[in-house]
C-alpha cells in the first residue's frame, strides 16, 4: 500500500481498540506492579469512546479523523495516558492537514509530530521508563525504513519491531517520570505499561497497513 487514507486510519483505530480491550487485564496487571492498576481500563475506556464517536460516520479528512481520536482520548481518560495519547493523535492530525490521504513521507511527518507532542507534553526522554521508550524507536524505525525505500506497510512492521524491543527494554529501568517514579528503585524489574500499549499501537498500525 503506497498511501494511507481515512479507511486505513479508521481500521488502525479500530484494531487498536480491539487489541487494548483484549489486553486490558495484562496492561492493568503491569500497572498494578508499578502504578495504580488502571492502564488497561484507561486505554479500553478511551478507545471505546473513540469507537462510539466514530460510529456516527467517518470524518471526511485525515486531520478530522485523527483530531477526533485525540480529543476523545483527552476527554474520556482521566489518567496520564489520556492526554499523552490524545496529544499524539491531535498533533498527528494537525500535521496531516485537511487531506483524504497521505503518502509515506507525509504519514511519517504526522507520526513524528505526534511523538514530538508527547515529548512536549510529558517532558520525558528515552530511558525514563515511559511510553516514549517504545514510541521514539518506533518513529525512528519508520523513518529509516522509508528512507531505505520501504513502503508504509514495511515501515510500520519495522516500527512495530522497534516498539516491542523498546517495551522490553523498559523492564530493568528505574522510572523517572509518571506514577512509577514514586517507587524509585522498586520500579525496576517490571515492564512499563504505557510502553506496552505503545507497542500495541504500532503492531496494530502494521496490521492495518498490511490490509
Ligand atoms: P496514570 O499513571 O495516571 O494512572 P495510566 O496508568 O493510564 O495513567 O498510564 C501510565 C503510563 O503513562 C506509564 O506507564 C507511562 O508509560 C506513561 N507516562 C506517564 N507519565 C509520562 C510522561 N511524563 N511522559 C510520557 N509517558 C508518561
Ligand atoms: Mg495508572
Ligand atoms: Mg490512574
């Protein structure tokens, strides 16, 4: 697939909803070790609200679709993850613009803008044991695969692999941002829940782009 249109994005969002719902107990279990045991519930609630919102009809343009996802997440999720994922989709939408499809580089730019929004909002960096530990390598891998001549679907597979490696790499880390940082050294030895949901975000993107 050479371009990313509204149908593909809607499919991504719907797969992400299905998968966080499926993995809800696992995400919550990860958050019960180093947080407040609500990450699975937060993500499932947020994405179900998104699905309800979009059931009324697909927005005409890519920016409208992505901004709707972002605004719905911000307003329906109380935890840290709502505003952070919300910002990701809002910023991605703003950069995508009022178009009906994006080519590979335009979609990469939207993903990069989403990532930059999460960094600006949460002020975390790679190694702080947050969703950024999966998101930064994922977006970097997406860009690198495109630059090497890959299709958006191939780039998304590379992003998925980088995100899951990034998720796994959070296990030994001591958290420096978010609730888990209150635990200090005791946060080591557990996967970060937000990095786990971000790995799902890129897994479902790759699935949506491969049709
Ligand atoms: P809360 O911590 O408010 O209960 P969630 O449990 O839904 O919210 O989400 C927790 C996840 O949010 C963490 O595992 C981490 O990945 C992510 N997170 C928390 N703070 C930040 C931050 N400042 N920057 C990036 N990600 C963060
Ligand atoms: Mg939590
Ligand atoms: Mg919470």
